């Protein structure tokens, strides 16, 4: 299946030391990661962060049309297990603890919050949807092309 060029996303990964790497995006942002031997995020923690971040951005888009957050906190969690399917995460959950200001805008934001969370889970958050619907990930060897 051919996809239009504007749908393409990529990062480049560079080895920075023993079991440590840095991901660089097309805009020049750099994110270190490691195996858990230092304070760098592990790949599993990055997936949890991506789930929460994706949902948070969507949530702010949806509720922010009515009112800005008065307070915001989120947690993404799950369990890393090893079973007959191999290593994977189960019981993934993203919890948002948000409040909105008093007044009409805040009331409208509070009113749409449950629907917004349902939309994020059901169709909007590309990271969460990818985990939910699944798509094969192929690991290949060869030249890395720009």
C-alpha cells in the first residue's frame, strides 16, 4: 500500500555509549535513552511517555477550545510481562487529573471531558491507537536511507 509523503514519520538513532542511544527527529530535537542503568528513559518508559503525551496534546486541543487547564497532571502506567507472547506491556492506562477555571468556559470543558477522553482512546491518539489496533513491526538490517 502506497502512502502519501506527508504521512511519513521517522527518527534517527545514534549510539552514544554502552547501551545508550540518542534519537533525533527531523526538527533537530534529541532524546537520550538507555537500558535503565542511568537516569535516561528506557524505550518502555518512552512508550509510556508517548501514550500520555499524545493523549495530553489531544485533550488540550479538545478542551482548550472551551477553557485552558487550571491544573494538569497525568500518569501513564502498565506492567511489563514475559509470557507465551514474549516480552510486552499489559494493563496500559493513562490517567489525567485536570481542572478547569470557574465560569462558562470551564463548565463547557468539564462537560466535554468524558467525551474527549473517549475520542482520544477510540480514534484520536495515534500512539494509543497503534498499540490498540496493532500493526507488524519489522526489524531489518541494511543501509539507513535519508
